[in-house]
C-alpha cells in the first residue's frame, strides 16, 4: 500500500496503473507538441496545442498520486514524429487514438479510488472529437487517386509479369518488358486521372495525377525488382518473390488506409489480394498457352 500527496491510500496495483497513465500523458503531450510544429493549418496547430495542455493537466493530476515527476519516453516521441513525417499526422494521431482506447480500459479500474478518473475519461473523449474534426490532411483528400494508381498497377503489372515469366523464361527480358509497360502505363494513368479531375471541375487536378502516378511507379519499381536481382534463368523464384511483394504492399497500404480513414481492414485486404493473385495465376496460364500454341522458344 502507498499514500499519495492527496492523502489517499492506494494499492500497489493501482499505483502502478496510475504511474503508467502519468507516463503516457507526459509522453503524449510531447508528441502532440511535436506534431503541432509540422501542421500547416493554424486551427489544427491550436487544437493540438490545446490537447497537449490538457495532457499536461492530466499528468499533473496523476503526479499528485505517484509523487513522481516523469520525463517523456523519447523513443516513443520520435517514433510518432517520424511516422507523421513519412505517413502523415493523420495516421500518427489515429495510431495514438488506438493507444488511448487501451488506456481508457484502465480508467474503469480507478473510478472507485480516484475521483478524477471520470473527468479525465470525458476529456479524452473530447480529444477524439476534436481530432476527428481537424483531420483534413492534404494527402488523404487524394486517397481515391492513390487507391486507383496502386490497384491498377498491382493488377495490371502482376498479370503482365506473371504472363511474361512463363512466356519468356528470362528475367532480364521480363524486367525490360515490365519496365517499359509500367512506365508507359504510369504516364497513361496519370494523364487520365488529370483529365478526369479537370472534367469534374477540380482546381488541383495535377495533384490527383501526381498521387496516381507516384503510387503507380512505386508499384512498378518494387514488382520488377526481383527480376533484376535474380539470375536470368530463375524466373520462378523471381515470380514467387514478386507475388510476395504484392501481398506485402497490399497489406501495408490497406492497413494505412484502414487506420487513417477508419475503414475495415480484413475485407479490403482480402479483396485486393484475391484480385491481384487471381489475375497473376490466370496470366501465367495465358503465357503458358500462348507459348505452347505459337511454338516460340526464347
């Protein structure tokens, strides 16, 4: 048992929970301040700073029970800062929200011993509402373009490379054909997205085209890479590696979108993976049939 500065006698288990909560509040305060430095909108910066201030108040409340002054966990702070730089502050904040929901499960155990827990829980819910209201990050406005570029690239290139793998049975030739096809398709898709956005009256059509093109060329590079790394005759190994990369890309991108946009993960992942891999299998069979009937041997 332990006695806090508030005069309450707390069990060791409760004190350990409060210490963890205090540590989280101190660390998250610093994370919000770091994110605020990177946000362009003044209203968003003000919201993040306000939330950081509330986190500081929560930490001070817990300090009265723990009698400890804790420092931020800098590894965690820099992790979320780097995540926000690479994937955007929306994604970083949503990941933090998931952590807050886990933390809120601890508040229920404290209500009987710590009266402030109920108020802090209410304020945490207000955090979530404020965050949802401010999440209008530029890159997420173009998720449709990103999905279009990636989906089209994965389906088209997976099928093309699988078909060429059996038809040519030469990794260098497959890589050459894949790069030419991929780069041409990137330019075509970006142009089509630009014209489509312009026809809809968008003032930022070039951004839609840019996001589509970037996602497409990203897929091209990673899918062709195995054919450049493996020996010329190991086309099956290159094909299997390429398919594994497809699954990894689909998993990573679907997880990103599901977190940032609050969409179901499993269904979307299964759908994209099934389509891409099915097209690859069918294209591989087409390559076999075409090679057999045309009698071409390279």
